[in-house]
């Protein structure tokens, strides 16, 4: 995926080396991971296997959590921060249900270690809306019924909203490309395509659409 | 739910009827608008609401309506079982078998228990989901359940984090005594094949169906046949002018619901609270009460949001039982979700090898149908595929024999129209082949042999709205990429779950809420319930509060076999109607009139004798002498005992690249009926989904077993390929309203007949039209396609 940022430790490669009892990893600083302007790490040191305190910036707020170095970002969001909108489906990077934005780039939270997200700006599905006001893509998903069971929906929304960030006027093929890694077992793709194209077109108009079809009682 | 259970359902509804009850006669709208709507007289109970007119005359029912919980889902606020986080909750992992067949010599949990953070370990005493021996004494006694498939649950561990639970699961040491195994259906049929069960064994279905027949013969691993006979098929073939015969092969498909099976169980002495990813809160409650010998009143099941089931999520399952035992031992809530590998292993749609023969007169009249099918549901049963051959068209002579073949693989489970996609792949291709032999148009042949009025309208829609009339003779494209068109038809059955009840409350402030234990598994049940209530009270559906998915509310139907809409909406309308009558009776004096002079019209409460007197619901409820009125209703019996079916006709345009073997479905047009559609938006969405699952089944999906090691090789989402965005064709759906005068709403589900049944057959027929070659095996992967085209030497059909 061209959109996935370069993550220094692939989870799988890391776990392979780590094993069960020696879950150590090599990072620059346990408590305050710093990166250079390009996001690269240098001057590595060993941390773990025990849990360590880190700070994650999620949806504009800083959260202090204590996690083992092997915790994924997806799990940390869900289990430690109770941000359960981010779903885990395959847990190995093949379905995109866990898509979040890391520094505005759609990324797989199940393939990202929490310690690797330190110092990054993380946006989850919960951070896309403002109170009850939905992001235009969310509003368009509701308008077009671009969901059934809804389990893939947060990941789909994050992928489609990211597409509109980088391409405000996508064609159908661009939408298909943007969600080509997102699986939906209920088969709501046609509605997802329509919703995303509509959101692009209606960007300004739908921004305020919140509720169901109904108005208030006379 | 198998078609055979249909009569049982009818009997159930008959017994619930009170014979002495006075009835009244009503005229119901009946038929299909395209054919001109008629009236049907029915005797109904006194407390039934008056008949609903056709959708075109209603305010909310039948109008495209946004999903009730759409904003919650789009904003990630829906709390699925996997998302439940309770104070002090532990995380669990299932330990499962690493061998396909054998006995457990010993299980050592001491290392796991010693791991810091582990709070409980539970070793399974009885494993659910497998066929059970008719005579348990045929099994040599064993301390632990005998392992019959790789991935069979053995134990569970609970710890303070998922990582620790995963670590501990790996520390559970299991010693096995290996036995010979077989994972291949054909090999398992051999006389000298290793036997999966030491004697005859049967598996029951779930609330979603599946399961096979009992009391059939079993020899080795071959369980059956279940035989159905009408007339004399030999005589029928003797009378035939034309006979088509062929063998068809379908693969094992896994459910791959995005939320894996799982539970959060909070075991407390006074009440066990169970959060379940389930299609049936009632089925979970039944199982928990049964397994743990608890009164149902002490089991509460909650399913607020559910991440897909497709037929495989009913009852407690091994994971529910293990989670409960762990919670009891650890004295803390426990979350146990299966991992993706386990999800792929524990449920599937069985495969099939079908031998099908159809005889017909020169004018197309069918004279005989004969089907023999062998299929494997692993360590379960339920691989029968005779539904379409038996129920699509009338034929005086029919013989079907269905065999289940046991292998050492995970059990089959009900999966969206059990047996029907397999059966339809063979049967509707054979009908197509018959049309070719008779030199008849495939739609015209079906016009001749199909008595169903809805499908007739659906075929007409295909003629009018697709390119069918410009269809070219088979294999007439010159280049390497060949295009074709095909159709196939489906059949599903009207089942009703009488355990469908609800309560409706109306408060003085005008608020209306509905409560039922029924769950919304993604089909949009919350939305249609809000629409039915809204219609009755004349208020927008969004103003109705829907509280469902909790067994503290009146019992709801289990969502299997497309029963939900048809079962629960009449109960909801009846409760709403009764609550409204109570409201009118309570407030009429305050308005200086009588209750029978009040009615809801176009969203207002009006005086029947003076339409100038018109009020909002809020103005009316404000006059309630008490704070609240409520009404509870249970599903009333069907208005008549007719056997009813639903169906659809799906049309496919595709391209076959005869050099690469790739099949590209380019366009699908589906025409479908499901009684009275309540929310067309939701119905069409489900049909889209069924069509896409059908394409995925036809082209991509396939469980692959390692024949030498005996486990599933592709139990993940990267090697088990399901359809993605890139493979989505242009889809158009037409809904055919079909008023059946059976209940106070006439609603019916669409989950089963929504395209999943037909697509493999329609693609097969279009493939034939494109290439002149018949695909008798799915998935139509490049390897299978090139083999069928004679371009490569393929392996022997299996």
C-alpha cells in the first residue's frame, strides 16, 4: 500500500524476534520517543519486555498509557483507551478494518506498535466527527446506507475520508482503489462507492447533515 | 432451516391458535402490483389491527428510509460484543487441537496457570458443534473429548491482558495419541478410509438451520442417503424426449464474518450477563440455561450491535461455555473472542459433488428429476443440496438422495440459504443446458415450467431492463476475451418464529419506545421496527426509540432462515395498534369524543367524523390521565396455512479471458420479491450483499485442507480470498412487491434469497454463453477455468 507510512518495526518481524518471554524491542527512548523531521529513529536502545509508560496523541488529546512494547496501536486504542470504534478483524494487515490516520496518512493500527505511534498525531473514527456533527463522509455513508452489520464501516470511513483529503474530486476508480484493502463481508461496496463520490460532490452541503430522514414532530 | 421443517412451523402456528376465539372477516390487499392488485378475504382474530393498504398508500412503510443506527455505525459508536469493556474484565483465548484426529493423553495447565496475570484456566469436558454418536458406547471411554478436527476447542485461559492470555494458551501442554485421519471427501468415501466416528453419528441443526437427517443409514464415513421420492423417476425419464445429465462440484466456503464469534460473560450468583455476538439472543439464553442448569430468568443476553453471522452464530458455542466457566472461576467478567484462524475453522458451508439428471418433453415440460449429492460438513452433517431441484419447478417424478460424508475438518453450519447455492449451481445450469438442447430461450423455458407468479414478473423485468434480447449464441465472440449473459432463479421459504414478542410504551410527553429481545444483525431490523411503529402512530420513525437485543425485553425471534422481518414486524404492529387503542380510550373523554372516533391519518390524530379536528400525537398524549400506557403483543398465527415461497431471478453479464482464465463479472441485474418490503433501502442493500457474496463464492472462495497434515491451510483473510472492492460489478436491483395476506404487515426477510443462491449458477450460465463450455466446478479460479477450457491439464475433479 502506497499510503502506509514507513513503520520502523513491522509487528510480525518484531514478534518473530521477540518470542513470548523476551518481548524486548529496540527504540530510542522508552518514555519520550523522538524522531527527526523525516520520522526516522536513531540511537536505538533496548526496552521491554515489561510494560512501559508512553504518551499517545489521539484525536488531539494526549493520553498516558502503560503498555508492553509488543502492544499494537489497535489494541492499545481499544483496550487501554476504550476507543473501540477502531475494529480488529484479521489482526495481521489483510482487511483494513483497523484503519486510523497516523499523521493524516491512513495506516493499519493492527500492524503498528503503540510505541511506534509515540510523537505521531493519531486520528481514529471517534476523532473524525465533532460531537454529533458527522464528517461529510460519515454523513454520506448514513445517507446512502453504506453499511449493514457496520463492523467494517469505521475502517471504510477512514479510508474514504483520507481519499477526499488527498483528492477532493475522485472518480469511481479512485474510490475502488482507496478501499481496495478494506474488506466488507456484507457486500455494501456499491453504497460505499456512491457515498464517497457523493461526499466529494456535496462536501459543503452535507457537512451539517446529522440525523435520520425525519424532522421533528409538528 | 431446511425446507422439510416448513410443515412443522405451520403446525406450531396452528397449535397456538385459540379455536374458540371469535373472528372477523377482513379484506387484504393481495398479489403483485404489475399484475393488478386484488383483494383477499381472511378471517382474523378480533385483536388484529385492520389490514394495511399497499405501500403506495402508506406514509413510512415502503419508503426508502435511513438506517436507524446509521450514525452510530458511521461514527464508530456502536458497541459490538468485541467492544465491551467492563471494569475488571479479563481477556481469554481458546486453546485448540493441533492434530486432526486422536485422543488426548494428558493436558498440563500448570505452566499456564503459573504465568503472572493468568486468572483462570478451563479444560473443556464436553465439546459442542460436532455430530454425536447414536450409541456413545461405541467410543472407547476417554477422559477428554476425542479430537476429530484440527482446531477443535480444548481449553480456555483468562488473563489480565489479551497478550498474557495468548501467551498462556501456548503454555497449555496437550499430549495426543494420534489416529489416522481423512480430510478429503472422495478419499473419505473409500471402504478403507479412516473413520471419523466409530459408529453412526448425527448432528442437529441450529436456529439457523443446517444439520442433517437422523435415522439414515451410515457406512464408514458416509451418512445417508436422505431420500425423497415423488412419482417414478425411471418412468419419467422413459417419457422424456430430451435428457440432460451432468456432475457438478462446489467447494467449502467459510462464513468469514468480520466480527469473530465471541462472548463477554459476567457470571454473578444472582444473574449471568452474557454479551453475545449472536443471531439469536433467545438461542444463547436457551443454551446457557441448558448447559449450566440455570433458570432462564437468571440468564441475561445482550446483543446491541453484531458484526455479521451469515448463519453460523447461534447458541452458546464452545466459546460461550468456556467464557462462562472462566468467568465463574475467576469471579470476573471474561471476554473471549475467537481469533481469525479459529473463525475460519469452526464453521462453513459444506461442499458438494452432485450428479443430476433432468428429463423433459419437447415443449419443455419436465418429466423427471434425479439428484444424488455427496457433500462434507466436516465433523457435522447438513450437506444436502436438493432444495432447488425439489422446490423450484413442479415435476411429477423426482428422486433425490443426499449423503453427508464425514471428514476430519471443522463442522458445517447454516450459511445463508443452507444447501441452496450448491444445489442451484447444479440445477439451474442443468435447466440452462436443457434449454440449449430444446433450442429454447432460457427465460422462455422457465416461463413454461415455473408456476411462481413473482418470478414470472421478475423474468419480465429482466427482459425489459437488461440486454438479454441481444444475447448471442454460445461461444460466438472471436477474440480471446469472450462475453456472455446468463440467468438463474432462486427459491426460499416462508418460515415464521412464533417466539416473537415486544412491548410498546407511550408516555404522556409523546415519546414512544419499543422493546424486544430481537437482535439486529445488520439487516436493518431496528429501522423496520421504527417504521412500523411510526406508521401506526403517525410519527417519523426517527422519533421512535428502539431498544432491542436484550433478553430482559419480551422474547424475539432468532435471525435465521430469513425469519426476522416476517416474524417480529406483525407483533410490533399489533402492539403499536393496541397501545394506540388504549391511548385513544384513555384520552377520548378529554377531547369530548369516543375512542372509535379517533384515528391516525397522514401523521395526525383526527376525528373521523370531523377531519377539521386534528392533533399531533404529543397533543393527544398530553391528555393521558396516567404517565404511561403500554401494550405487549406476541406474533399471531399466520392468516392462512398456505405454503409460501420467495425467490428472485438474477442476470449476469461477464467476460472470460480465455488466455488467463480470469472471469470478470461486469453487470448484475437482480429482480427479487420478499412479501411487502418495509424498507426498500435495507432490502436492496441486502440483495447487493447477497449478489456480491454469490460472486465471491463462484469465483474466489475456497477452504484448502492440507491432506498430509490435516489442517486448514488458508485460515486467514489473505489466503482465503473473498471479494473486494476491485471485483464489484455494476449492480441494479428491482424489488417486486408481493402481498400475501398472511400477517398484519406481510413483511418477509430477504437474507437467503438475496442473490447468494443464484449467482454461481447465473455466472455458470453466462460462462457457457460466453465460451460454449460448461463450468461444472467452482470456484472459477484461473486454474479451474483453464482446465475446463482444455488449455491445461487439470487435476481430477474432486
